[in-house]
């Protein structure tokens, strides 16, 4: 064992609390302790890991504010020492509780990530001392705190080479950007609490958040939302398709790991989720539009022109426009716009209003309709290029005169929601 690790471990062993299975560490007149906040997998409905958080107490075991710890570490050497002591303490207490098959999430100070190598080898020796498989450790790095791109990349690669998982922490705060996610390829991306609070209070943020999660998934990373504190935020997290959750709603930081790893709160969320996620097509406002849409498709197959077939459909509140596409996604003729919408169409989008000859092959409503002929398809809300407003599109593949075509209808999202 190297001298650096021995010195750190001595600080822990000197302050071990007998018969409690939990240790503290002496640090500048304070006693440092570990608190572990559980991290849950929504799909598995159970704990899959814990984040180690530092806590401080005075000699009488009265809790001290956390900032008191960090204000004691001023020089770079002191910051490195405190960071290493914290990690060693968390690992010591985690392993004492004998929890196998769960990740230990460890935060590493950005200064230590960049300059820790100048103070001798430590982390690999720490893992070996406690016999912790590197694959069970998730190293959390705040990517926005390290401006030097090459140093950030080297640091991420260092921990990956050890066999640890790497999590980018606080993504969505400050100057976070997707370019770093694509370049660093972290195993896990932790979304900052501000993202879930914004989604809970702002409709736009709630609509956008699933797209953010999807982009991170496509980049090859799992997604963890932290700071989930209310049932509403928990339901939003489920809606966004995140993998992992952390926050007071699911479990508060505590010195000891949970004896029961399965989560009743998640099980109840799933029960409510199944009851609340009835397809929107069953809502009354949508039923009227879909029924008229099916009648219009039947009239088109019988040989009626588009303008006549969709007349009744366009009279329904919330219906914006109807249009026909060929099998290649090219629009046949102009769109039929609802009379109620003609007078309020934004002149700002006038250059995009005429869709005749436009190619919509990239749109999911075309691909889904062609893949499921005769069945009504429905998109998620998206920004209409024709109006600049949120809409959703219903579509169906039909075969008038033996030629495959796709009938589409845009519905105003504000009305149809």
C-alpha cells in the first residue's frame, strides 16, 4: 500500500464509531461522515446504486453545514486531500455494509480531476485496497467546470481505462452542450434538477425534455434525472423515458443503505401511469376528429376530390388542414385549410404555407401510415413548418383507384390536448 493511501486510511480508522458499522474521519476539528442517497431504476422498480455525499459533525456529533467542510480546503493540496478523504470514507462505509451488485457514485472535484495526478497515485490503490470492482463505481464529473477540452477528455478516459463508469453531472446547467456528450461518450448523463423543475412548471420544457432524453440515448448514454422531489416530477420523469431517478421523492440521503431495495412508490407510479396514459385518440375531442377523418378517407377511396371529402372534417374545432401525399411522400396539390384558420394564419410563415409538391418523406406520419395501411396513425406534438405552431398529425394510407396515397390532417395541439 502506498504512503498516500495509508495516511488517508489512518484518518478514517482513528474515528471509527464502535459497533455501528459506520465510520467517520477526522478533518480539521470536524468529523466527516457518509450519507448515501439511493438511485433507482424505474424499469426495475428497485435501487441500483447510491451516491456518496459528505456530511460534517462537531465533537458533540451536532450536524454542521456542508460549506464548513469546503471552506477549510483552500490550497490545491488541501482540496486534493479532502477529495481523496471523502472518496475513501464513502468506499469504506459502503463496503462495510456489504451491499453487492449496486453502483457507488462518487463525485470528484474538478480541480482534482485536472491536477490530482501531480499528487501521486491514489484511486486505483483505493479500489484494490477495498476489493471493489471498478465496474461497480460511477465517477461523477461536472463537465462544465473543466474548460480545457483535452484535459476533460483525458480525465474521462483515465477512469474508463480503470474500468469505472463515467457520469457527466449537472447536465443542463450552465454551459452544458451536446457536443461534449457526443465526444466524451459518458456511460450516464445526470440531468440537473433545474430541468425537472422547469418541466413541472413550463409546458414548453415538458414537451422538450423527452427529446433531450432521446438525444442522449441515441448518443449511447443512460439518463438519470436528479432532484425529483414531488409526485408530479416523478410522473414527468416516467413520461420522458429516463432510465434512473434520484431525489427526495424516492429516498433521502442516510448513513445506512436501504434494507428493502424495491420501491413501492415506483410501483404505485406505474399503476397510476397505466391508468392515466390512455391514448389521446380516445378523448372526446379527438374522437370527433378521427371519426370524421375516417369518413373522409372512405370518400376519397370512393373517388371524391380532397376538397369535398374533408369539408365536414375541416369544420371541427381544432382541425387545421388536410393534405394528400403519394407513396414517395410528395404532396399532391395544395392543402385544404379550415375556414376558421384562414383568417388567423401568421403572415410570418407565408413562404412556407403552400405545400404543393413538398416532400414529407422524413415525417413519421408518412412512414407509419405506409407501414400500417388502413389504420389511423398519430404523431407526438411538433412544430408545424406551415404555421409555426404546435400541432399533431393523424394519417392513414388509402388506395383510391388502386394507387397508394396517404391522407394527413394537422390538428392544433392547444385544442386537441
